[in-house]
């Protein structure tokens, strides 16, 4: 971290890049999310980047992994995930040195900021104060979810780091209008709702990846910010960047969401993850990308 913060990449502050990216279904992919729509013999070689209980859970293409190593050398790479700290620590991202740990990582949707792998207590205290001032208590939302989520289509109910709650559901069996009703109820109490795959997240509005990213940028100093993500919980992260990318799959793609500076890529699944890292690295290096890749909302590529 020291080399980057002292201008170690190319020199001055104007050359610095902070690259903040969502993990699941953006940089890394489960077996369910790979979307390998090619014959088996043409499938890309994959690298496992997460193992849990002896099973490989998440992957990148080998090409994406090699590009990510270069990106981590040439920028400040900040994983920004809704995962809890424990879930995040299962992920072993490729880096420029053996045992590399990202200097900064955003966990629990911004509720936890790790500095060299260690939770930052100042940020934790700051977020606790923001939550107390700007959102209904977690217990109220957890109770409501218990009452409104039918066990017939709800597989699990979870609380993450005592910060937010989520359900694992049978998505096809969600009653019509249920998600909209939950979204409205939560909005009245300062909470947001996001449906990602089989998970329904209820997250207090003050808890955001962009807030934690702003804290990282404040500590680093002047920098160009790049970001990527696929879900509604990533929208603020994308809007906060100087340039951002979203894959051709996910909650944002399904709703056609866009914003100034955000490029909508055509690629889906693990191929999108590779393209996102390629775009990051090209921007850091000041290189052009092929003009037929993705739809640029405002001319940024």
C-alpha cells in the first residue's frame, strides 16, 4: 500500500487510480453463474478463487486472473462486496505477490472497511452513528421479514454482521407484487431492497459501498475512480466513479439501468468478468478498447 499512496505507480496524484469492484457475478462467478454458452471443448480455462468446506465455489477465467494481477500492480484495487468479512475472507484473489491482501476492502455493503485485512474501528463507529440516525432498527426489519416471507418459498433467513438481513428464496415462487410491497415498506423506514439471484437483501440506506469508497478516496488523496457491479446495491458505487462498467447480466441489466459514465457491456457470466478487468486495465494504462464491446451510456469506454 505504501508505494501506491506515495505515488508509486507513475508518480503524482493525477496518475493514481482507485479501482473498486463488486465481487460476485462481477469479478468472480459460482458454478450457477458462469454462463458458459459454448461447447465444452471451447470453454475457457478457469481458476478457483474461493474454497469453502473443501469445495471450489467461485471462479475467474485464467486470463482474467492474469489481468487482475497486472491491475493490482498498477492501481489501488478495492474489492467492494455485500459479503460479510468472514465470507469475503474465503476469496483468494490473484495478486502481484504470494499471499497478497488488498490494501483496502469494503465488506458488508460498506459497513466494514478492512485496511490490510484488518477491520477499521473508526469506520465501524462512523457507520454505527449513521445507521442510528438514518434508518429503522435492524430488529424491526428482521421481524417483518419473518412475518411476510412464507416458509414454502423461503429457504433461509440470515442477518449479516448485525448490519442487514437477507433471505434465500425460490425465486420463481415469489408471489406477484411481494417484492414491490416489501420495497415500499422498507423505503418508509430508510431501508432498500435488492433481488440478486436467489437472495433478497434488505439493507439500511446509509449502508452503502459508495460511502466506504469515499472514505478510501479521502485517505488516499486525489485519484481517478473506476468501478463495476451488477446489482442494485452497486448502483451507488457505479455513480460514484469517474468511469464504471456493468455486465450484460444481473439486476441492473435486467432493468436497463444506466447512468452517466457507466458502460453497459454485452458480455455475460464469467466472460463479463474478464472483460471488466480488461476495461479497468486499459483505462489505467490509457489504452483504447475495441469499439464494438459494450454500450457506452455517455461516450466513456
